[in-house]
């Protein structure tokens, strides 16, 4: 039996490393977003500072992993066997959840995830125990620390609201004081602002960062906590004087120093405090195993009878575990691509400039924006016009020549406010011993400052609000899923034993591998946005040279889909036609991204010629027309097959396949021309397309002549005509693209 629990410990340790990787990938956004979004430093510098904070916080952590022992449930009510099932269930469920949200780029709370995983697993095991002993189900409340759970939930909900409101207020005041020209402001005012920010972040670093380590004596931490105002004022005076000297004498950018200190402080705090989310459960499992082995060596005892009351005692985490955890966290920060995917979500929602909007608007976001606009109109009526004009002047952005993709998502003032407000809120909560989620606070502060900074304008607000609502909804889903999934896993392992554990571990491995593969595919799709960025393009020739290969790829995808639709229709395969619908939607989204990029570029840059803009936009419009034609073919075919209508006749299928064969003969030639940038044969290619168009028209006429045939039903007649007509639309749009390249491209073409 001991070998069974030894195997469980080994599995839990392996899962701990995986949990660290997925956890850091998610939570890195907490300390990276302001530095990366403001582009205060190069990425390598940001990662070096963050790594130093992570390593310091992890290695010198006090290591008190109480959350997995007495934070959520009562260990003295469980046996060793029951708690081992709880611990491994929690690890599997937590990895599944965090990995899922990492995959979709949503920052969620690892604190909330681990808490509700523990809660769900403990409740499930408690119910099993009650069921087996025949006791009343009202006893379930004794198994969990309900008062602490309630306090945590309240703290989290309040922190979400306060973080958004306070972030918006402080950013509004900061922008009124400094506008977008911090350098031109009063040196005294700049020094006080920097001193205030350094003081906020400094107190945060001491209480939340070093407070969870052994680097500062507990007496100092307690004194600062009990004399918070005195401590803050003292640091403020010293910081303001230092900022003034650095600005006037050494000519240093004091805003960058704020970002640097905030980056280090948040990374240090994350490692010192949130490390429990990843290794708290494994450490508790190891210590439980040690208690059981020690007790068994004195007197033989069953794992199902050994009570875990000894787990209530505080135990220091071994330093080798903290060092290993620090190494894994730093390595993940440098190697994991998902770190930047999650960070990008928050930065995109908060960015000042226009660009591609990831989230789609919905009814709730439209209602909130409409209400916000109405409130804005109300205040415009009651606030004097002169005052409104003065405020508007303070929010006038500076026009710069930096290309849009190279420009920061927001300036250093907003980055400083993000770090300052988040530090203050977390520090206050720490000194008052109030629980909160660092992820929720940093995210909502960033959203509040974005709103106050007018980053959410009439063009983008409905998309940004939808994004924020989606993220908040994911937080609620995290808690619910964590509770349910961990509870279900406990039941499966309790009744399935070792086979159930092995199956679950294999399933988890499969999901992680599949998720990694899908993530690579997603990254390749995201690269399409960068490939189609029209930065520094000043002529039609540059456009055709830069984008012809990608346009060729879209041609290839569309032609392949066209053939698949005809094949799947002939086979009456509704499932594959449904997959075709998803593929065509992905291509449509890709073209949408390209169009949005060019319109944003038109709005921000005046250097590119009107003819070049027109060329590019019209080409994308025609690509969308081809996409739409195939989309309608897929829709009609899917509905026809799903409704079990009569299949197309042999002649009809043969006619469609003939069109497919003819397009497959000419499309490779078109693709080859675009890939090689050889447009010398456009005229002959256009003639081949014209012959396909003629063939389609002839097929339509032949079908009309066969309308009296008994084998033709009304439904398949309509479908056949629709498919041929959409095929013709596709060919016509493609001919227009080739003719445009022939007309505008300055390379030699045949006559």
C-alpha cells in the first residue's frame, strides 16, 4: 500500500512543476503588462528585472503554505488516504483550468482557482465520507472553513470594483496635471508625482514583497504596518527629493524608474505570495506523507484510519523546494510563449491607439456603452463649456512620427499610475489582512486607467467593454469550474483507485500536448496580422511585393475549400461540411484583420499614395467576395444535406467537379505568379478564368434545358443553380484581382 502512496507523491511532484509552468504563464501579466505596454525598456531588460524579482521572492519566501492545510478545509476531519485523493484531484483540476485560460489568452486568478479546487475537492470528499458513514448531510459545513471562504469572496468582489474606480480617478487627475507631455511639466510637480509613486510601490514592496520573505525582520514589517501613514510620509519626502535630484542633475527619466521599481516589486510579490498557489498543495501532500510514514514506523496503521490533525501545525517549506520553484518560474518566464499571449490580451484592451479588436461586441457591452454615452451627454450639459474645453485640451495627444506598431500601447504616465494604484490597493489589503486576487486588481486598474485616459473612444469602446466583460465572466467561470471539476475528479479517483488516476494523468497529458499544438497554430494565425502590416509602404510595387505571397496563401485555402465542398456534398457528409464552415470563417476573420489594419494605417499615416491605398483595399474587398461566395456554397450545401434532401444528380455532380478540376488547373499558376512576383502572364491567366466562366454559364443553360427531367427535384435544382452562380461569382472576383494587378503593377506584363 505504501508503494501506492509513493507513486501518488511522485505524480503530485511532477504535476507541481507543470502547475508552476502554466501558473507563471498566466500570472506574469500581473507584473509585465505596464512595462511591456509602455515599452519603457527592451523586452530582455524587462525579463531580467522580472526574473530577479521572481527568483528573490521564491528563494527567500517564508514558505508558509497554510492555504493547502487550514485555509479552506479542516484536515483533522480527513484521513491520510482521503487527503491524498483530495490533493492529487486539486492538482489535476487546477492545471486543466489554468492551461485552458492560458490557451485562449485570458488572465484569470490562480488564487481563486486553487481555492475553489480545494473547496470542491474537500466538499466532495466530505460528502463521500458522510454517505459511507450514514451521517446527516448537514455535517458538510464542518469540513470547510466557510467563514474564511466568504471573506475571500467578498474581498475579491470589492477589490474588482475599487480597483477599476480608483484607477480611473487617479489616471484622470494625473492626465489633467501632466497631459501627454510629462517632460514639459513643472519639475517640482514631476518630483512629487514620482516620489508619491515610488512611496506607494516602495511600501508595497516592503509589505507584500519582502513581507513574505525572510529578507526583512518581522519587527520592521509589523512597525510599518502599524504606522503606515508615518512610514509613507517619510518615504514620500525622501523619494521626492531623490526624484528632483535625478531629474535636474542626472537628467534621468524618473517615470522609467517608477516602472522599473513597480516591475520588480510586483514580480517579487507574485513569487513570495502566489507561490503557494502552485506548490502549496504538493508541499502539503509531501508533509502528509512524511507524517504517515513516521507514524507507521512507530505503530502500524492503515492509511484510511490515520487522522491528519498533524497537518494543522505550521511547517517550514524546505529551501531546496523553493529554489527549484524559483528556477522553474524564471525559466517559464523566458521560454513560455503563452506568457506574452495572456499579456497581449490585457495590453490590447488598454491600448491608446487603434488596431484590431479581438473581442466581438454583444448586447451587454452595447448597453453599457450606450448608457455611458448618455451619462457623458448629461455631464456635458451641466458642466460649463469653458471647463469642458480646458479638460479636452489636457487630453490632446501628441502627434508623433513613430510607426503605429512600434509605438507603445500607452505612455509612461499611465504605466506609472497602473503600478502605483495596484501597489497601494494590494498594500492596504495586506496591512488590513484582507484577501484579494493580484490578477483581478492589476487587470481592473489597467482597465480603469484606460477608460479615464480616453483609450476607449466611440470607435473602440463596445469592443473593449465586451473584452472586459468576457474576462470578468471567465473569473466567475473559473471558480465554478474549479469547484465542480475537482469534486468530480475526487469521486472518480475514490471509486476508481489507481487505474482512474492513471487514466486522468494520461488524459491531462493528452490535453496539454493538444493544447500546445493548437497554440502553435494560433500563433501562426496571429503572425498574419504582422505580415500584413502596411508600415512604411509608399508605393503599389512595395504592396504587391510584400503581400503577394500571403494573398497567394489565401487563394490556395479558398480553392482547396471549394473542392472540399463539392466532394463532401457528393458524399452527403454534413459533419465535414460543418468543418468547412469553420474553415471559411477563419479565412474571413483573417481578411477582416487585414482590412482593419489598412484602415487604421490610413487614419494614422499620410505618406502612402491614394492609389496604393485604393489598390490594397479593393483587393481585400475582392478576396472577401470570393470568401463570401464559397461561404454561401458551404451554407447551402450543409442545409441541403442536413435536411436530408434528395442528392444532386450524377450530371449535376459531374458538372460541379468539372468546375473544380478547371479551377485546380489555373489556381496553381496564379499562386505561382504571386509567390514568385512574376506577373508577366496575367493576361493568359485571365483568359483561362474567362473560359471557366463560360463553362459555368453553359452548364447553367444545359441545366435549364433539363428542368423537365423527372430526376430533378425543386430543392436540388435550386442548390445546383446556387452553387454554379456562387462559383461564377468567385471566378469573376478573382479576374478582377488579376486585372487590377495587371493595371497597377509596374512589372512587365505580356500583351
